C-alpha cells in the first residue's frame, strides 16, 4: 500500500478521500490555492502545500504545479477526486512518467471515455445498447439537418469533448437547428477548447440511471446496484438515490452486466461509472465517468463497501476486497447536494462567509461537508459545500429521514439549496418515485419555494422594524471604535442562546 | 427604501415598500407582506400569523428568541432621488449591485441605451456558472462602471439605470 498520498482536490471530496486514506495509515498531503489558505480541507490532511493562484487554471487544474507538489513532498500516489484533473488523460500519463501512481483508470481508458463519440462507438462494439444517434463528428449544419431528419426530432447536440452536462443543446425541429448548432459549437469551444459536436435522439421523460463499476487486475471486478440521478437542473444532478425505484431485478442484473462488460472492453481499471438513460423500459448508454463520482456515498451506504479504500487497493496492486458473488445491498439511500446557490433567485451562486453550520446527525445519516462555521466559500470553485446522505430500510423511510435531516440542517451566512430540497421531498411525484430528468422544470418545483425558513422571516421582521422606526434617516451604522463582530463570536452567542454547551465553538487548527 | 442589513454577520439586501395595504419587504429577493405597528417601547411586525415584537437598541435588535447584532449601510431612499422638478416625477437613479462576487465576462449595457426590465445588463461568472444580471426595471443606462475581465465584490455597483 502507498505510504504518502497527495490529494489533488479541495472541499468535501478532499476531506472524504483523506478520511479513508488516513484510516489506512497513509500519510495524506493536501493542496490548496491562494483562495483556500483557510479552507477546511487543509485541516483533514497530515500536511498541505500551496500550489498557486485562486483561479482553477493556476492551481487545482495546473498539472505541472500539482506534479511539482507531489515530487517535493515525496508522494508515491495521487488521488484526483472528481472534476479538476481527474479525467485528464495527459495528467495521468505525466504521473506515470514521474513515477507516481495515479489513483484512477489508465490514460488510454480516460482518453477513450473522454471523447463522447469514441466512447459511444466502443460501447456499441461491446454490445452495450446506445441511444439512437451518430457515431461521428458532424461536419456541417447540413449534415446535422440530414441526420436529425433521419432520426426524428427532438434531437440533442452534444459536445464530443463535453461532460458534466455542459454543451448540450436540445432542438425540437428543423427551424431552430442551425442556430442551436452554432450556439452549441461556441459553448463547446469556450468550455472544452474543441467545438466538435455529435447528435443523439432526445429522450423525453427519461430517467438517468447509472452503474458503479470497480475493476481490478486483469479486468476482474464488480458492478454495484444502480443509482438513479434523475433530479437535475440544467443537466446538473441535485438528488441521487439507490436503488432506482423504477428498476426490477431482471433489468438490474442486465444493467450491471452490460456496464461491467462495457468498461472491461476498454481495458478500464479502478472505479468508474456507466451512465444510461432509462426510457420505456429500455436503457441506452449515455456516457462513462472515469472517476469517483460525487454521489458515491449512497452506494457505500447500501453496500457497506468503502469505494475510496477499494480505489487505493486497486491502484497499489492489493486488489479488490469484494466479489460479485458476495456483493449484497440492503435498503435504500438518498443524497441531497447542498450547494451554495440561492434557489429563490434562480440558483444564483452564493459564495461568502459561513457564519454558522449545523449538520444533522444520527443513525443512517452521513454528511460529507467541505465547510464548517467560520469557513469562506470562494467564488472560484463549484458550489457544492456538503452532501447529505441518508439511508433507510425502504425508500419511504429514507425519504422521511431525509426530510427530517434537511429540516435539521442549518447553514447561515450564505444561501443554499436546502429550501429546494424541502419542496422536492414533499412533492407527490418524488414521493411516489416517479422521476424524470426534466421534472424540476416540468413541475415548476422552484416556483413552489415560498421562503428560506423561519430565520429568514426573522430577518425580514427586523428589516421591517428598522424601516418603520425611522432608524434609516440617521444613516448607516459606522463602526469606528469597535471591530466588527466576528463570525466566531456571532456563532458562539447564538449557541449560547440556543442552550448549547460551548460559548465559543471549538477552534480548528489551520 | 433599500438598504444593506447585516444580522449576526449575515448580509442581506433589503427593499421595503410602504403601501396603504401594509408593508412589502424583500430580503435577497424573498418577498414578505405584512403590517407594522408602533406600540409602547417598540415596534410590532406581523408577516406570518402572529404579531411579533422587535426592539431596536443601538446596534442590536431584540426579538422573541434573543438579541441580534445588526448593521445598516448603503441606504437608498428613492423619494430623495426623484425630488427634482426638472425630471419626470417617477424618474430615479437605480444602482445595479453585483449580487455575488465574480468576474465580469460580458457587458451588454452601453451608456445611453434604453433597456427593458429583464434585459441582460452584464454576465458575471462565479462558481463555474455564467450568471446574467438583468435590469430590475425599464430605463436608460446612465453609467457602466465595469469592463470585461473585472473582478467585482458582492454588492459593488456595476451600473446605474435611470428608471422610469
């Protein structure tokens, strides 16, 4: 096993990887950008290194800086987490050249899955059903129009170099095609440096299901019970669960077998996920995520398998500890993504200072958080601040436990997606397990959010009193003599008032 | 009336309108309607089913559940802007604030152009998302205070409209 692991990421995933690695006796080296000098993930590491400026390209996406940090700290392996450098084939290659193990698939497999057209082609060859579409880059608008007419509208343009739901554009008829084609090309060029597009049939009211796969030496490995991630907004997942409420035993087994076979055919190793669309009782291939995914904890919750531990074992040559025959799963698990976004204002990003942070706790409740009271959420990185994961013996139990946990979750100082989850979890379709990828828009769930909760109403009451008191006429409050109340003291006072044990929250070491 | 209110370290942008029907308060876009009345030694506010007492003492607000530290700044009183007789009665300067910190990736507003409520004035990138900042009102762009590539902080004034 490795002795020193560099974790090339930030936030909750860096902390989550370190938790397992340190429990395995591995020395963890963290990295941070200038904007993350006080970030929580640093406290989860044995040591940490500053690698560059606040912009991702200067730090977490900077392969040279990352390799330099790994060499200088004598790391023998790098875990990339998700996002950033996790699916960059050339980074995986450079790690190998530097004699450092990349905890992930081989560069060749990353390259094939990273090109959506080649991934489609490879999957089709391996006998995986693919969504109706083309297996080549579209050369022109005319070619696109021809193909779309053949397949039938609506169709979906996708960037070959795309991922994470960016660069997709739906077209409902020939009129809008040319415009969508050009718009999708420019989005693809701006985001991925490559304007190439292909096209697939757009499936309406489809479900998003995916299979976690873990492959060890010689491609022997396991497929896990499927996850369903249909609750999305702008193709970004908001809530995931396992198993899918729509899938029965026979389909489950076929999904798993097809996913494992597909990745085996690519010479894939380590953890990966095959995403499918499930529509009219049929499933078709969507894409491969060649990394550990955000939603991996729900799989861990129903199977008891620590996926990061298995990743580290595969990468170090120790081998997977579970076999398909022994694999069991129990109950149901759900994850809600807590993002620093304001659902009342169209999911406006809400970076800032976390004044107070209280996560729910209890049996079958897991919170993977990247912030704590006193943390700053910078505007430079993605908005995920925590993942709330709950389990239950049945889906109903899990949904109820999630609703309670969401209610008990308190984040102050920034706006979060918690009010959205409260509305979703009470929605009739969601409760029945009737899910589809555009349900958030179709059901106008966001429009149903009435408030951010009782604390926000209190702020409104104070604001009303301030306005009515004539207080505004005397001008702003100016603090000349006194330093501003720190987040610490404010949090401490609230805890006192709430009858907590500590007047001041325990201090963290930075 | 608009102002920035910080309660226990949490910043909010507040808009308050007094009407004959009562009071309308928007806190970072979340709207509440209710009534306010003065009582002995304080103010009572009803936004939900119950009247709740709010005491204001210096920089603290006292509510049912305790004492909250408050800060008030950036007070904008619309009435004082529209006082000039020369202008049409409803014309007023409307500063556009950045709703979050970020980087300006596109500026659509040009000084002197007419915009409609909802038109995109500029695009701010934050947290890997591009966010269109819309005009809150019909009007004419009087000032544009940022250029593409600028970094802005939350609440920074990025443009000024003359609303009408």
